[in-house]
């Protein structure tokens, strides 16, 4: 029975190590892809780049944090657990700050969009209306009594 438990334990360790590596690889790929894509967008002066980059970083951190949580399954010593706990807390704090930044950036972009019209130009004030929008006053006749 001890041999069976030892085999199951080793299989579990291998599965967790492979899964952790895959999750962290996904996080790295997402981060690199987003960084390159946002840098290209920045070169093209695309708007909303900060928001896209922050969302990509947040997603990459979620994958990396998932790998760290999975790694806690096979931890054998308290020192390893404390190190993993510290890493998870730091990544969680970073994720929280990035989500806060995303929310503020979205609010900022909404304010900018409200200041601008649908065609990208600033909205006109009501007193600066087009002459075409005014009613035609040439057909006015004097009222009959």
C-alpha cells in the first residue's frame, strides 16, 4: 500500500509541475504578445493603448497566479509555503492595482468620448447650431384678422 501511495504522490507532483509550467508559459506568452501588440499600436498613435496593455498584464498575472496556487498542492515545508504565499499576495496586489488602473482608464476614456461627438470632433455648444437647423422664416405672412 505504501508503494501505491508513493507512486500516486509522484504522479501528482509531475502533473502539478507540468500544469504549473504550462500555466506560467501561457502567462508569459500573453504578456509578450500584448506588449508587442500595444507597442505597435503606440507607434501608430492608437488610442486606448494603456487600457489594452493593462488588461493584457492583468490576464497574464491571473495565469501566473493560477500556477502559483497550483504549486501549493505539492509544497512539503513551511518555508516553501511562506514563500509561495508571499508571491501570491504580491501578484494579487498587482492584479488589484492593475484592475483599479483599468477602471480609472475606462472612466477617463468615457469622459473623453462624452466631450467629443461621434465623428471625433468636439461637440458644438447649443448656440453654435447650423443655419440649416433653424426653421425657414421666409414664408411668414401677416396674420389675417
